[in-house]
C-alpha cells in the first residue's frame, strides 16, 4: 500500500504542475493576443492611407479587444490610492452594413475617440495624483445609422504618496 500512496502523491504533483502550465500557457496566449492587436492598431495608425483590410469585428468583439488593450497598457493594478471615482461618457463606433468594423476603422475609433474620451474623463476628476485604474467599455445601443453606441467608463484613482519605511 505504501507504494500506491507514493505513486498517488507523485501523480497529484504532476497534475498540479500540468494545471500551472495550462494557466501559464493561457496567460501567455492572452498576452500574445493583446500584443498582436496592439501591433495591428499601431500598424494602421502609422499607415492612415490604408482604409481597408485587417480583421473584421462585431461591435462586441471590437469593444472587448479595445477594453483588453486599454487595461493592459494604461491601467495601474496596484491598490495604492486613497480615493477613486467612476466617470462615464459615450462615443459612436461606425459599423458597416453587416454591423462589423475593420482594423483601420477600429484604429480611428481607438486613437481618435476612445483615448481622447478617456483623457477628457480623467480631466473631470480633481485629484492631485491621477492614475487610471480601470477602463470599462460596453455597447449601450445602436444609433439610427446602425452604428454602435459605446459607453466608456473609467475608474480614476488618486495615488497615495507612500513614504519610505523609516530606517
């Protein structure tokens, strides 16, 4: 019986290692996906004459891609803030006749509308040490032209001044 228990323990350790590897692989895949999206947005930003091509996204897919990228790049995940405020606004995301948006149009929405709106929203908060904690994008409806109305919510914090520990 002792041999079975030892083998059982080894198997559990192996399973734990496999689970950790899968989680690590999933995290790496998510990060790679976000970075590939970032590269596409940068490519179309650097080549504004390209009006077609790239991937096509539904409104919800486009919002998910943008939200993931914004949170990955611009948001602080630490909890070193002493106040926070949630502020919102809306923008229009143009869609084609089949309610899709391509990379070049999504790049325009990202750089010209979403980032600008986030900066305006942060400007509405009167904190001395502003930090962006979270970006929340959601489709709040469709306008009369068939374009998506995107709600942009941001959580802005006031970074705490943390004094170094006394020596």
